[in-house]
C-alpha cells in the first residue's frame, strides 16, 4: 500500500497520533451525548450517534497499522509493549464510544419528555466524573505519566458509589409518581452506561482497613 | 493486583539490564502473557504503558551508566521529543518573542502538529501542553486537528470552537491560520485563541437559572397561594389560624428569597470559574471572623465551636469573599445538622507533600450522613432528608457553591462520615508563603 518506507520512529508516532485522535473523538461523543440528554436535543443526539462510525473506523486503522508494524518490524521489548497496549487502549476507547452512543440513544428516546430537569442532576455528576477520568487516562497514557494513571484508577470508586446512589434516587422518583417511570427508566439505563464507562479503568482493591465504617467521598480539582 | 503487575513489569525491566541478550525476548513473551492473563479494561493498557515508561527509564540508566547493549537513542514516549526540554527551542527567535508579547493565547505549530512555541497566556490555559510535543496533548478536539490539516492543505484559515471540560470548563474560539512561508524554522500554523467562556456561560446560565428557579420556587409558591386562598375564604375570621398561617407564609417567603440568593451566588461563582484567583488570604484571620459571626446560631443550639490553628498566619491563594463563603457554608452545616448541644471543631494544618497545601478540617459530632448520600452532596439542590433539612432552612445549594469555589481555587473537598458519630468536611487549598 505505502510506497515510501517510513521510519520506524515515524510509525510509532503515527500510531500515537491516531490513538490521540480517537481519544478526542470519544471525548467529544461523550460530551455531546450527555448534552443531548440534558437539553433534550434530538439533533445533537443523532449527531453523536453518527459520530460513533468515525471512532470505529479509527480503531480499525489503528489495528491495521499496529498489526502490520508487528509483522514487518518484529519489535522487541518496550516497543512491542507500546504497540500492544495501544491496541488495548483503542479497544477500550471503542467500547467507551459504544456506551456513550447508547446514552445518546436514550437522549433521542426522552427528547419529547417535559419532566423536571432535576431528575438528571445525578447523571450530570456521573458524566462529569466519567469525563474527567477519561481525560486523565488519556493524558496519562499520552505522556506516560504513571502517577496520574494510578490516581485515575483510584478515583473510579467514586463513580460506582455515585451510580448506586443515583439508582436508588431514580427508583424513589418512580415510586413517588408513576408518571416518572418512563423517563426514569431511560435515565437508569443511561446511568448504567456511564457507570460502565468508568469500569474501563477499574479501581485498585479498596485499601481502607476492614471494619472501619467511615464513608468517604472526595471532590478533587487538581 | 495492579501494583503487583507493575512491580512485575519493573522487575522485567531490571532483568533487561542484567541479561541484555535474552532480555528482549523475555520481556516480549512476558508482555503477551500478562495481556493474556488480564481481562479487558484500561488497567492492562495502563500497566503496559507504565511498564513501558519504567522500561524507558531503566533503559536510559543502562545506556548512560553501564553501557551494555546498543545505545537507546530512539524515542518511545509519544509526542514528546526528548531533545527538546520544557522550554522552546526557538526561544530567541524574533517570532517567538513577538508571540510571547501578545495578550491573547497564541500557539505556533509545525506541519506535524508539534507545538513550536506557545505564549504565556496559552500555557496558562493548557496545563498539559508541552513545547516540542504534539498539540493533541493540549487539546484533542477533532475540529482543531482538522482545521490544522485544512490550513496546511489549502492555505486557508478557519475558526473552530473548543470546549475544554477540565480542569475547569472553558470554551475558546481558535483561529487557525497558515503562515505562507515554508521555512523549516518558522511555524506552519499560528493558532490564536479567544476565551468565550463568559459569553457562552451567560447564555447557559440564563437557561439554567430559569429552569431551576421556576422549578424550585414552584413548591413554596403553591403553598403561599394555598394559604392566601384559605385566608381569603374559610379562615377569614379565624384569628388563631390567621396567625399561624402568616407565620408559615413568612417562612416560605424567606425560603424563596434564600433560594434566589443562593442561585445568584452560584451563578456568580460559575461565571468566574475559568479565572484563577490572584489574592492572598490569611485563613486564620478569615476563620476567626467567620466563627465569630456564627457564634450566635451555635449558641442557639448550645453547640460549641473550637478552633485549632497554627500560631503563624496561614496564607492561601484565593479570593477572600469566596473563602469566607466556603467556611461559612460548611460551618453552618456542621452547626445546623450536628446535634443539639454538640461540639464542632475546626483544625487547620499544613500537608507534608512537596507542593504544600493548607488543610482545614471541620468536624461535628452529629448523626452523620449515610454512605449512599456522600458522593451526591455537592450536587445542586441535593438534600439528604428533604423534610428535615427543609425545616432547617436548607436549599441544597450550599455545598454546590463550595464545590465551584474550590474548583476555581484548585482546592479539594473530602467528606468523611460515620453514622451516629459525626461528619468531617476537609478542605485543601494551595498554600502560599507569607511575605
Ligand atoms: N455536617 C453535616 N451533617 C449531616 N448532614 C449534613 C452535614 N452537612 C450537610 N449535610 C447534608 O447535606 C445536605 C446539603 O447541604 P448543603 O449545604 O448543600 O445544603 P443545605 O444546607 O440544605 O442548604 P443551604 O446551605 O443552601 O442553606 C444538607 O441538606 C444536609 O442534609
Ligand atoms: Mg448548607
């Protein structure tokens, strides 16, 4: 396919650029999917759903390049690790894209709803956390910053706790007023999808001492 | 498990040093085994990345120190050119100094999307940007990348809207223009940024404000209407009922105005979210003022406030009024939701970490907060127990305001609570020296 023989260096850089581009597309999709849900904007939702195609394409490009690099160059040690982990990250990003697309589909479904906006505040909070950890994971990966990567890992416990709380809250709304059931069901599925986005960076084992009943939440900005 | 994995990878790196001939193969095989063992999820990928990074570091050690194996001159970390430090290689070029002098954020990139230089204003906004590295470290916006390609391919400029969500939400208009010259040492593209967060936020806030205000005010408004109707009709001549209803009406009206005040306050904080505070605030001094102002409401419920601070002044970078707001909100909660006759303690200390931070821990010995609610408390309008906190005059906006203020100050909030024992709200802010 390619006529010029690219340097190995350049190919590695290209692989990273593609991954970074893919990351940007996924971040954009997640942002738009939630904005569509919050604003009940069917047009934005459709746009978000359509953009998942570009993500899938990019994943395929990354796979092809990575596999051809492994075949042609037979990289060793760190280089092989880098290439293989790029493949892994691309796979995760593709999954995250799918999950975000599902959120956008919920947005389409609830677009005609006029129920109060307050029902969605929990999901907004979840999306903020998911967005932050996605960005941190990508930043950490792109700069090979292991400290930052560890921090992301830990912070994902929060998304779990948040999901459980949002789940209970939405159930309460449904029981309080049956007219909320339709909307809340969609929001429940939306919340589930956002929570699974966090799963793509599963936390370390809980390092709190057993038997300590103190619950903790942490809101970080640095 | 994860740490074990990383240690494993590091050890493999060490083996590379000891047995350079076979190490490559060992690591390659190990990497595959590790991958095969791991189920899906980023951890594997990160671990690999981290492992690779550790490998690079160890590789460097080997090259410079022991000299066994061929010198490792290739670059492995993406987007980072090792030969260029954090500062620009073009630092002394006239164009660089010109860009540096501009008040708007400006970034110059080459044909490969590598940042050649970025001025101060731009570096302030994009904290993860590196000179000499790909611009995608600063922003992964697909539109930006596309506009750069377009400018290079067609020699046309474009304006794209960037929406950065971290560390603070920010919207920027980026004008991406090609430079006609094709000299290697001149930038191919110049990106001039214009922060439009304020304008955008204003529109968004108007919408939010109307949505929230109309929704939150509906309930007390309905109550007021009901009482007015009753007073005009059935209870017209019932003096006792009139007295009671007027009391309730007055407190509902107070609640409505408190909601409006809080919403305005939140709006003001949100408006400035993207502007870092520049003042210097002595937390000790602010604390004594805040505690004094809250003594009366604490005395009313027979609660004592005990303050424990270092003797010397403790300065943080911040906006005085906003720091006051943070402390008032948290202390007021501790008094309000703590128990009658309780004890509230405020402890100020410095963290040991390299970048020192000032820690303010506010603890009460009240009923505590159930785990399920903890992560939600900072959402606007979130209340643990709607009824009791409404009786206590809560609007559920206090901690939302606190969160926004802290975000602007690069501060953290940690909430720990144990049912039946009490709650501790710990604020951390960047510490600055006193002179
Ligand atoms: N120290 C505490 N102990 C127990 N519960 C608390 C404590 N602090 C806050 N809470 C709970 O968190 C909820 C949210 O607090 P927040 O300060 O945001 O709102 P509020 O106090 O209800 O209203 P506002 O501060 O706007 O008057 C409160 O309603 C209360 O239920
Ligand atoms: Mg409060």
